[in-house]
C-alpha cells in the first residue's frame, strides 16, 4: 500500500513537471494556443534582407505584433510583408514602417512610427510609408570602391 502511494506521488510530480516544461516552451517560443486577437495589415518594402516570419513588430519600444509572412510582389519587384497587429493597437493612416536591427548584429524587426493623422488603418489596409533595412555590405562596398559622396 505504501509503495503504491509513493509511485502515485512521483507520477503526479512528473506530470506537473512536464506541464510546466510545455508551458515554458510555448511561451518562450512565442506560440499562442488560444490565439490572441489580431488584424492584418501589409507593407511594401524595397528590401527586407534578414527579416524573418515571426519577427517582432514594435511601436514606441513596445511589442504590438509580429510578422505573419513575407512574399515577393513580382509585378512591382517589392517585398510584401504581412503584419499581425493586436486588436487594441490603432495605427494611423500615416504610420511609417521601418526594418530595424536589434543591437549591432541582432535580429531584424519592424518598428512602427506613429503619424499625426486621425484616420486609422483597418484589417487588410496597406501601410504606405516604409523604410527598408540599411544594407551595411552595400555601404562598405561603396566606400571601398570610392562611390561614397562627400
């Protein structure tokens, strides 16, 4: 009888440990099981070099969404980035989306800079003002080959 209760306690302890590990894996992996309510907007960039699906979208240093997908618009030869933005966040129609780097050699993310317009973007709308990522290799190449303007 005593052996059975010890085995039961160990089993419950192991089950609780596995549930905690699963919870941490989901939270650290930024997965959402219950689906946070979001809406999607799109932005067109000349270059999104290094940006990946699932990258953070920030506004004023606060995470407000993530990159849902990245595609190439062959007709316009531009990258189309679809953003999932939390429902509580309202973006003005003159918001600026920029591809930025976290730290010196960190991950790429999208930074949104709010404008002054009173109209807000709705699901499916497009962010009109964008700034592509700064290409360090191109700048170094221009400097090395003397194409930098003083």
